[in-house]
């Protein structure tokens, strides 16, 4: 695209605005070349990155400073401007550009050039890696793989194929850790999502219905717990579960909520959304442990402060960046989700937490600890004030006795 240079100075905006206003006023009787040209330029310059591209090739001579000022100026230039489509003077250029962009080959070649061949060293390294890969495949991998696949003793029964699929899924979902052994017959698996879901839920069923567990209180009345920051103010501590524990195995013991660690990455949201959708689809025939677990987590994480509390104690391993992103993600996770209140698997934990929060003593002690004993200097100052008070009382009593 060959474009004459444009010098952008302080007077550029009011000049073109007045020219466009004149053409709008004379619409139908005068040509709209200024308006058409400005529409063309505004289509090119949407962000500071676009300005930088045109500045680097000499099309834009920017005298205003940063690219943000230029892009903002041009973005507002043609607002509420009537375009005479029949008399637009750049239709052929627009059509040729659009035709060029419709070919995926051009996009692929541009991506290859900008990302992999933007300097000589990148070109050399990519070519070297490609040649090495081709030679390795030809020399060893292909023949060895073909030979092993055709060996009679290497033919796998369906059960083993399911186990291999589960081990691959365990690596594919990094925040789940090691998957337990599969107890699902291959003919009962409807698809990959159901395979992973049923495997996890079948292993948690054994925990739910084992003697002395905290998840078997199905049918009991319960109410939602407060957010993490409010629970902390009520004296509840959060602790990361250690050892080989299931992701859903959440416990509340003597004012301490023990939660297995959860690694939050880019794939966390879509993974749990698909699991919840699967449970909603199979509602009534499949357990809803994924939904129940996500409801539990969403109740804890309402704001970035809640995320920070769970990150500090190791329960949340945040790979997304800031706490706002994590809290917003979990806040939307269970919207419009049907909850099976009678089969919810955390009623006992919820009730124990709520009972703990109802005692004002726990809140008072937590407030004392967080506000007055949160660091050594606060402790020293409180002790010093107490000692000073005691000495003052003793001195006063002694003075009275002497009289």
C-alpha cells in the first residue's frame, strides 16, 4: 500500500474537522475528497501500534508526541459523519485490500515472516531445527515406531487403552495432579469428558461414603458460608492440605479450613465450565461433585482480597496474574447453575463453619490478633502499655496507702 506522507501537528485536527464540516454542509453539490481521505486514514489508525507502523515506514510524521494521542484524534475524527457510498473515491483500493486479506496464504506467510524470520539468527535457528527434526525422524523414530506398533506382544486390550487415555489426561490437566486408577468399564464411557469426570467422581465416591467421613450428610439443612475475608475476621484459618488427598477433600477442623491446593491457569475456566455443563446435562444420573466443589470455591472468592488470603496460605496457586482476574472468573463460574441441595456434598462443612462464625468470642479474638498482635512491634507496644498501666495502678495504690 503506497500512501503519501502526512505530517501530524497541532493544527491537523481542527483543519480536517473544518474541512469535513464544510463537505457535510455542501453535501450533494461539492466533492467529499477530504472526508473520504480521512475515513481511509481513520480505518488504518485504530491504536498506538497502528500509528507506530505507519511512522516507521514514513507515512506518518508525528509531531504530537506519543502514538496514543494520534490514534485517539483520528478515531474521533469521522464520528457522526455521513458517507456518500456511491461517490466514495477509494472503493477499488478497499476491494483489492480485502481480496488480498481473504487469502489465508498471505496471513500464514506474514505470520511466518514476522514471528520466525524477523532476523538472520531466527532464520538460521528455525532452518537448523527443521533439518535436525527431519533427519531424526527419518533415521530413528519412524522405523522404530512402525516396528513396535506391529509387534504381536504390543497389541493392547481396550482396558489398557482407557488407562493410557487417563494418564494422558492427567498430564493434560496440570492442576489435578495424579489421577486415581480407573474403575469405569470402557463400554460405559460416552466420551473423553465423561471419562475424566467419571474417573474423578468414582474415586471421590469412595471418600464420600467411607465410614467417619464429613461428606455423607446428604439431605441435611445447610446455608452458604461467608467469603474468605469475612471468615478470617471470624477467626477461621486456612491451611493447604498436604499429602495424597483428593481435590474435593475439604475439611474443617477446630477453626481451621483445610483445602487441597488448586493451580489456576489459563485452562482452568473452560475445564471446570465443561465439567459443570456435563453434570448439568447428566443431572439426576451422575454425581455433581465438580459443581459442588466449584460452588464451595466461588463462595470463598468474592474479591481480590479473598484471593490474596488463599494465595498467601498456599491454597490458590495463581498463574493468571492479579487477584481481580481470578475473583471475576470464579464469580461467573456458577451463574445459572442448578444446585442439588439435597445431594450437596459439603453441608456438614458449611454448617460447622457457620456455627463457628456465630460465636462472637471467635470474632473478638480474631480482631484482637489481626489489629493488635499482627506484628512484633504491636505486641511490644501493647505489652508496654499494659506494664505501664500496672505500674501506674501500683504507684497510685502505694501513694494512697502512705497517706
